[in-house]
């Protein structure tokens, strides 16, 4: 006679079971069907892109009398992107393995109606709540533009302090709105997506960790949850106190080793020729380089360009006299992946031992930091 054993579930087993149930719910029916209509495009081609496992899937369908249909399957709910060969507008929406209907206009993705997807309802709720932040941000950027115009793009210290205080209010509101939404939707895949797209790229890891901890284990193990965990690992590799390293070719094809800068303070500056904010910040970096270079300050420019000619032209046009490297792989730049860079400009200040002591310091903050070091 077989003994009856107790069914004891560990927290890990419970999390795995919940995740399995979540996926099963979305996989019921074997796949998705997306039936759509685009007003203003009677014929053409529509493209659907989405991640599936480690692959990026891109499918296409013909548009007939404005109508199109996609059929496929997802391993879990993710963000999908829809675009056509007749318009620059792109529609972002959450999909699952269900029957989804889309009604859109060729020139406006903002007015598109997406129905049938469960996580899409959460996405709509999120965008509604986030509108509070968007409206506040609009006011802040209007104030910022006014201040810069008033001071001819060179605001004094009091004006900068005013803008800094206003920006702090915006940041506080942004986190408050997100925390409230996450607390109300801990089981939503939308929350994991927002952490990975809204906080991680801007190195807001403290906020990201706080919000991530509010999510259910199943969501933490989702596609976006796994991305977040990977980003946390990268942050440990390149965060304050870390000693990141990489080797990359300079403008002449010669390999430059970041470790060769040991003994000096070095600003690892991620930028690109096509990045307007980067180009605006270059004069500030150059001024600080000239001021502190003789005292042991170096800059290593890492370009996220994919073509050499515009990269070299930007270096010459901006008078950037320090060492520059790039593997010309754009956002897949090896150094950017090592440092977890998702936006430019981004920078990391390393001390004489190659240890990160500051991140994303620009404008007046860069000068103040260097002044505290060298004076």
C-alpha cells in the first residue's frame, strides 16, 4: 500500500505554479488572431513585430480594402508593434493569445482602438493614470524653455536651482503615480514592461527595485521581469563602486583598453553624432577637459554611431580632442551593453583605480564634481 505524503509547496514552487497558470491562461486556444482595419490605407502591407523567447518576430500581411489579419502564438503576453509601408505612424499595444480587434487611422496611432487583449486593458488604465505626469511634465518643459530663452541658453545659478527644484517635483510625482498603479495592479505584465522601459533606461535603479518588489512572482519571472533582473545584474557590473572594463577600436582602428587609463580620472562618455542633447553637452565636456586635463582628467568618448563618416565629422566639428572609440554597431555597441546604456547621452566617471564614482553628471554637476576632486 502506497503511503500518502504531505503536499508541501515552497515559495519557489508556488511562484512557478502561479507563473504556469498565468501562461496557460493566455495560451488557451492555441494562439492569437488580430483582425484590423486601417482607415485611409485601402491597400498595402502591414507589419507586426514582437519578442518571442530570445527571438524578435516580424510578420507581414496584405491590406485589402483597409482590412488585414494576423495569426500566430505568444509564449506570454508582450508588447506588439504594428506599422505599415504607407505611414510612419506605429501602434504599440499589448497582446495575448486571444482574438484581438484593431481599428486605426493611417496618420494617428493615438486614436486607435484595440480590444480583446486582457493586458491591453491594463495598458489603457496605465496610460490614463500616467496622463497626470504627462500634463505636469508639459508645464515643466514650458518653464524650462522660458528660462533658457530668458537667459539666452545660459541660465544663472539661481535659475538652474529653480529648474532643479521643479524637476524634483516632477520626479516625485512620476514615482508616486507609478507606485500607486503598481500597488493596484501587482499581477499585471504592464507593470514589468513599464519598469524595463521607463526606469531602467534612465538608470533609476532605486525606483525600479522598489516598484519591482511590488509585483507578483509570476510577473517578476515574465519576459520583461527577466529583462529587469538582467539589468540589475548589469548595474552591479557598472554601478557606483564597480570596475567595468572593455576594449574597443579607436578612429584609426587601434585597440584601446579602458584599463590603460588607470591612474587618472576618466569620464566614459557615451554619445552619438545624431544625438542632439549629446552635441549640446559636448562644449561643457570640452571646457572641463581643458580645465582639468593637466591635473589628471581624461575623457574616453564611446560613440553609438553605426557609420564612421558622420562619427568622424562630429568629432571634428565639435573639436573633441580626447580619445574616441566605437565598434560602429549602434545600440549593440559592446561597451554600451557592458555598462547597460540604453539612452544617450550617458556617462560614467571613474577614479584612478577604475572604479565608478559618479554616473550621468552633466552641465554644472560635471564641473562641480571635478572641482571637488581636483581642488
